[in-house]
């Protein structure tokens, strides 16, 4: 009788415990969802290093052309993407965390991590949208012969890894330099940067000069 009663008590205990544990598990799952930070977004993923090396080998190698006639106005940006949102605001929203926008689509709060220098910013005014392949570089590499429409598409390209939100001062220090002259301060981002650069040049059939190709090859071979 004692053994039977003990077994019954145990069954009663576990019968009560199972729903309690299930409830605690559900609560933990909900709590986890509430406290986890929003994932950092990023530009479209460029091809792998191996594919980028193949693409690089397919690019025309020749000296850079002249900057004569170049103007940023010949690459119209930032164009309207939808509603009142232009390309800059779309990238700020995409690359930031918890970005809040006002009725005109301007980012009024949020957090932005710049992979070029591992800096985090909380004001959109501290962030530039970098053209990975700069407009002037594109001009000297073949874009001088494009239509304005094609240059506009290049300057506002959201489908490839051509636009990225980064620290404004870092973007300004880059200017229109190619990878033989400038790479992001964070060495761990060089591989990604080279993959991005090659993807864009390959897609738009832009040329590379010999120093640029050598620098890109060196980075991609170390990926």
C-alpha cells in the first residue's frame, strides 16, 4: 500500500510539473525574442573569393582614362526609390538597426555599424553612403561613354554590393581611390571589400588598371 501510494504521488507531481515546465519554456522563448537585438543588415552578398578571382581575370586591363568632363551630376543620385524615400534613406534603413524614419522618410534615430572602421554611430548625419566603386573611378574606367540613364542606375544600384553605410570621415578619406591606393582601415574587411569591388566592375564591364588588378589579386588570394 505504501509503494502504491508513493507511485500515485509521483505521477501527480509530474502531471503538474509538465505543464509548468512547458509554460516556463514558452515564456523563456518569448523573453528571448524580446531582448535579442535586431540583426545588422548589409548590402547584397557579393560572390565568393573564388568567383571574384574568376571575374577579375575576365576584366579588361588598361590604364585609367581621363577625368576630363567628369561631374557627379552626370551620375544622378539620390533618386526616389518609393514614396518619399530616396536611395540614401533606403540604404540607411537597410544597413542600420532599429532605424526610425519621419514622414519624409528621413532617418531620425537608429544605430549604424561601419565595417570599414568598426565604428558605431547613432546619428544618420555621421554616416555616408559609400559608392564602393566611386563615381569618378567608374568614369575613368568606362562610364564616361555611358548614357546618363546607365550612370544613374550605377549610382543608385541596390541589387549589387555597390552601396554601403559607413563612417562619413572614412568615406571622405577614401575619395575616388581604387584598392591599389586605399583599402578599409579594418584589415579583416579587405576580402569582403575586394569581392564587392570586383562584382561591381564585372557587372558593369568596367576596366581595371594593372596596379588595381594586382592589389585586388593579392587581397583575394589571402581570403
